[in-house]
């Protein structure tokens, strides 16, 4: 998805820069313009294509297929149908972000407001639908989006609304704190769940070894019982061959 944003920004920047020159006489400028239009067309169509794919999968689910999407989604589409539209939500949010960044450069407050509203909409979508397969994934995604939302509110301080340098400096430290907490929390979560997963696998390995030992012991007991049964049945036939010590 980061590449999607880069393609959008690169294509729009190319068109804006070429539009300022208003000279498409050279081959390089013409080639850059055509390439920018192609990339932009593809990037604008991606959310539409994701929507069409989601609708097609939704119809298949309604027809009784268990999970027609396979591994395409990290979300639990069998539990929540709205999870099918998770790619539409995230691509559309990034598309809106790029448009605001490129076309509202003279209106930074509207840029920030657009990003805040889109982030809030994503949080509501995630919180209501809980589209991911595990509680950890849903919680992490919501917490990350909340951190982005808090960081966006700080951005108002760096516009013309707050001209005082001291206030901007204090807000800047607060913004650094939000970002540091977000990064630190994600790192701690990764380490914690990696350690927990390692412990779970170690416990599973020990349980598997215990099961193997119990199974081997059970097989040995069964084999001894089978041998004892064989000896009892063959005892009369083996009696003449038994060596007896003494006179």
C-alpha cells in the first residue's frame, strides 16, 4: 500500500510540474506525461477493482461457498461479510490522503481535517466489524489508527492557528511522545507475542514428546502381554523341553 501512495504522488507531481511548463514538445516530456496518466489511471482504478472483487466474493459466499477468497484476505470473511471490503477501505483512505496532500496545499487545515475524518471512519469500520482473524490483529490495528488520529490533531498546532513558537515546541514534544509510544508499543507487542509463541511451541513440543513416550510405553506393555499370553498357550507344548536341575 505504501507503493500505491508513492505511485499516486509521483504521477500527480509529474502532471503538476509539466502543467507549469506547458511545453510538451520534447519526447521526454511527452513520454513522462503519458506514463503519469497511465499510472494514475491504474492507481485510481485499484479501489474500484477491489470493490468489484469484494462484491464477487460476497455473492459466492451467499451462494454457499465456505471461503472463496482463499488467502487473499487477512480478515475473517466467514465471520463478518464487511471484512471483504477491508482493501477498499484502506486503498480509498490512501487515495483521499494523496488528493488532499496534492490539491489542498494552500489549505493545510483542510488537509488535516480530511485526514482526521478518514482516520476516524477507518477506526469506526475496524471497531464495529472487527474484520481481522485474531483479537490481537484487531486491537493492534485500532490502537495504531488511534495513534495516527492523535498525531493528526497535533498537526493543527503547526498551521496559522497557533503562531506562538513556545506552544508549537510543547506540541512537538507531545507529538514525539505519541509517535514514540506507538512505535514502542508495537515493538513490545511483537517481542511479547514472539516470546509467547516460542513458549507455546516449546510446550507443544514437550507435550508431543510426552505423548510419544506414553505411546511407546503402552506399546511395550501390549507387547509384553501378548508375549505372556503366547507363553501360557504354548506352555504344555514346551514342557517336555524344559530343563530341570537336580537328580
